[in-house]
């Protein structure tokens, strides 16, 4: 019997086995089409850039105008970029050119240029007082007064020594032995002592220093001391802001051996005279006797220096005469050194001074090419000429 007819139930039929997925084929390549090449980017015209730069900085505006016009023509012909820059440069340069022409016509540009030149020249001559060196000539700040405020200035105007000026630097030296700021009074005392030697060595011939000039120096301030400023700068300056011309420098760098020998001899007695006692004779007899002894010794040393030097024939006679005067003057000062009577002391010292004749001094100076007119007489002649 057919099993399907029994019980009406169909027998279980197995499901068909799943079939594998069909294999996927790799992507087929697309068909390629020729691509037209990119058009090159036009170059920027160089003259258009130059025109814009000249127009912006107002540098040679006519040149910027020329650059702009040429660049516009080149841009049209070559298809270059930069038309906007060329137009802007042309406009700016045109405005600058018209403005320059107007300034030239009215003289404003010339005045401005002269003012700028003067300002640049003044700036180039401005020198810090810390940077002043031996041989520098300069003008004092303000009204040219040599007061304390002038000595505290930070900068001065340097000028040529051959022209008009108010001050001249002889040299400087370093302060030692102080870790802390010693104070203005102590610095002034150090300057009085140290600068005297520097000034005497720089201006060995006192006859070239005008009477209008005096001792001058710059000291470290409390502020500059903190910055390791330890220098005292020495020199000369006119006392009331007067102008002077020419350098007072007379040292071995500008003098010959004969001039140096003579000025050193003359300087010995001048230095001895500087140390005169401050007290009156009756209050300090011993101090005055010591002073006279130093002057007598300096005169003797002067005489020996003149006799030992080999002078040119034109100066030998005057040198011998001057040496003899030194010896006679020294004898008078020796007498002053041993007396205790005040009248006799001053009598011997005056005799020692009159033993030195100005005529003999001028003769020797002229023979070796030094100044023959003392400062006071030179200024009197200038005033009479005016």
C-alpha cells in the first residue's frame, strides 16, 4: 500500500542542500578617456611688485611711477598677473611724486632735510661722559656752566678741538680700594689729587691753557657705581661757558725732546709751589720752612736738568742763562728755609721769585719753538684788538 495513503501524513522529506554562493568576479577596469593638461598659472610681473613697494615706502616715487606704467604694458602683452599691484603702485607713486614736487617748490623738503641732517650730525657727536677719552673736546650741556649739575650730565656734544669748544679731556684713572660708594666728598678729594697729575702731564706747557679754563672732572655717581663705574675723568673747562679754540695738549706725543726737557724742568718748581701751607706763617713756621726747602730743591733740580741736556746751538745760551737763574733763586729759598723770622722769610722768598726773569724764560721758549706770550698777556692783546 502506498504509504501516502496510510494515516494521511506525508513522510519527512529532507531539505535540499544549499548551493554555494557564486564566485564574484573582480571589478572590471573602467574605460579611460584622455584628460586635457592643466593650463600653467601666469607669472606675477616683477615690475608691478617694484612699483607697489616704491609707492608704499615713498622711495623714489618717480621710479615707482615708471615701473607701474611699464608693468601694465607687459601684463597686457604677456598675460601676466599683478595688474592690481601695478595700478596701486602707479597711483601711490603719482601722489608721492606730486607731493615731492610741491615740497620742493615751497622749500619745505629742503628745510626738513637740513633739519634731519643736523639731527643726525648732533646724534653722531653725542658722547656718554663714560666714553670720553684723552684728547676729546666737547661743549658743556645747558648754558656751559661748570657747576655740579653739569658734572652730573650723562652725555655731551663732542667737537673738533681746532674749532670752538668749552672743554677738553686730559685722561682718566680708576679708583681702587673701595667696595662701597665712598661718597661725593671723598671722590672730589681723590679727583683733586689725581687729576692734578694727569692734567699737568697732558698740558705740560701752562702758557697754552687760557685763563678762562680751569680744572674739571667727572666723578662716578651712586647709580653708575652700581654698574661698576670706577673712573674719574679729568680735564679742563671754561668757567663761564666761554668758547676757546685749539687743543691744550702739550705732552711727549706732540712735543720734541728739547721742549719736553725744558717744560719738565719748569714744571718741577710749579709743583713745589702748589703745596703752600694753608695756615699763616706764625701758626705753622715749620710747615713754611719745609715748603721753602722743597722749592729750593726743585730749583736746584731744574738747574741741573737744563745744564745736563744737550741743547741745539740756537738755544744753548738761553738754557745756560735760565739754569743760572734757577741756581740764584734756589739760594734765596734756602735762606728762607732756615729763618724763623716772618719778615725775613717772605723777603727771601720774594727775592727767589724775582731772580727768575721773564725775559730769559721767553728767550729760551722762543729758541725751542714754544709759546712766547703768557696767557694773561695773550688775552689782553685779544681784548685790545676787539
